[in-house]
C-alpha cells in the first residue's frame, strides 16, 4: 500500500513562512547579531549579511530546481540520489537528519536558558515542557502549524521593524553607513562573522521538504530564494540599526558583557511595552522555529522509511493512505530531542554556551555542506530530469557559481568554527563538528552499500518512492 502526504495543502505563502520561521528573525536579533558584534568586532556586519545572503540564494537555485523536479519530501536525499547516485542520496539523508536534529534540539537549550533567566526554575524543565508542546503540534495537521507560524512571524517582523526605527531615529552620533564599507571586511574576525551569518540562515531550505504538499511546486524556488534575500535584507538592516544606535565602532565593547541586554535597551526607547512584547515573542519565535524544523525532520524520516531505507513502520499511518502529518517521523524526532536534552541535563552542560552553541554550529556546517552538494548534483543531473529545454541559469550557471562561492564560504566557516564554539586557540575540538558531518555521510554511504547487496529492491528504489498522483487520491471537492 502506498502512503502519501496530503497534496495541495501548502500555499506559496505557507512555504515561505516555514523557511522564515525556521530562521527566526527574533532569535537572530536578540542572540545572533549581538553575539557576532561581541565575538568578532566586525563593523561591516550589515554588508557581511548581504554577501552571505547572496551566496545562500545562489546555492538555493540548484537545490530548489532539483527539489521541484524530483518532488521528494526528504529533499537532499532525493536530490543527491538522482544527481549523484543512490549511495550519495543515503549519505545526504544521514547528514540532513543529523543537521536538522542538531539545530532543532539546540533551540531547546536556548529556550530553557531564556525561560530560566526570566521566570526562574531549571532550564531542562522548561525544555521538557517545550518538547511536549512541539510534540503535540507536530502530530497535528500541518494547517494548524501554519496558523501558529503566521501569527508569530508577523508579530516578530513588526518588532524587528520597531527596533530599526528605535535605532535609526536616535543614533549615537549620526546616521553612519560604516556597516556597509568594504574596508570593514578586511579584518581578522571576518571569517568568524561569516560563520555566524551562515548559522543565521539555517532553515531557509525548509520549503524543499514540503514539495509533496505544495499547491504549486514552482513556489519552492521563490519561497527559498526570495526568502534568503529578504531575510538577508532584514538582518543587514537590523545589524545596521544596532550599529547606528550605539556607534559602529563602540558596539563590540557594548555588546560583549553578558548582561548588556543590548537589543532590549535600544527597543526600550520606544517604551517598556515594546520590551515586554519582544521578550514574549522571543519565546514564541524559538518555539515556532523548533516546530518548523520538527516538521522537516518528520518528513525526512517518513520519506526514507516509505522507501525502506529506515524502518518501514515509521511511515505508517492511522489515517489510511494519505496523511496530514507523518506521525512516525514526528514521534521519532520527539524521542530523539528528549534523549539529547536529558543527556545534556545529566552531564551538567550549559544550555546556552554549550548545548545551543555546539549543536547549532554543527547544523550550520552540515546544511551548508548539503546545499553545496545539491549544486553539484544539479550540475550532474541526467537529461531525463533536466528536460528537453533546460534553463542554463537553473541547471548550469547558478549551480556552478554556487559551487565556487559555497566552497569558499564553507572553508571560511570551518576554518573559523572555533570562534563559533568559543574554543581556545590551537584546540582540536572545533574539528569534531566537520568530523561528525563526514562520519554521518560515511555511515549513510555504508548503509546504502549494505542495502545494495542484501536488499537490492530497496536499493533500487532509493529516492524514487514517490507515489504516483493517481495512486493516492487527494481529499478535494470539485464544483462545476
């Protein structure tokens, strides 16, 4: 019996919301931008955001082109299987599961620490409550998640806009444009700033995993590429406003103290009500970001289980052949998150400086590597995928540029991963992150080789287990 996700469920706007909510503008404002200024001292952070956004958008061209043609919920798994071979597909699927779980679980540390700071209590208790909330929403119909994401994302963007107004209408000295000077890129901390900026865009590729449920597959590209550029503009403007508010050359020192509370002090210029609203929305933004990643992971597990690469019972459903939420994948992700949170709690590790920082950095390395691999797969895609008249920009030019620029950014990121982790100079600990990603790819490739020799029928179906449109009917009513 073939099992499919509910087709024609997600509109183009809903696809964009999943990517934007996963990236979480409120989290980037409160935690990301302040941390980058404090850690790297790079004054040209706004320009850095624009350059990284352009790179991510270029990388997304090949990814979304392949995603809409293949139509696989486990996007990287399907893309690499069709473009580079089945073994590469399983390797990509393994890396994606590691990376998406890492970023999703890292946010439990951020949420737990934030709640404990404002309301007291132990961080892992708050994290446990959040695991339960996401678990409940994760097994419900995707439409419910969309409504929650829409409200939180809209209010979050309003708060970010208010922050920009507060920062630029009351500048420290004058309306400085130092944040966009190219000379500010020629400094020692630029590699670390690039690494942090890439981490801020983690999640923009989420729309690719909802292709089977999309009303229009072509919207996958618009939601991802436009999303990357739009968020790049939002982050650059926000970073510029923060620099203008306190002075672009003083912000590193002001942001460094742990109790600086910098974004909120600037937002407080508009009134205490804005500060209270922002603090509340930060909690909801973290929750919705976790929910977005949870939905992506659940679809990866479901799609790979549907093909027998993962245990087939994880693709089961209690709602016949068409499902609104991949229950098996959702419950698997919830169990994984609960175990990791419990592990960090038992080990006594810090939820913010260790759990959140380590896991989010691991995710950033993994997902950037996957975007780069997707561009390579696009270049290598066989003719039957490209079609009779392939567009040169989508299949050749953008992926080729993406491979070059993506490789440069990845090298810069790995070379400066220590700044993300706060590791001491000369420490070998930062090498653990790329080693984990490489290890996941090797394990995935080895599992594919095992399937090839022991279960050739399963191996032959890797990346190709998408039910035909007429095999699983849609729940739609047509009025004439």
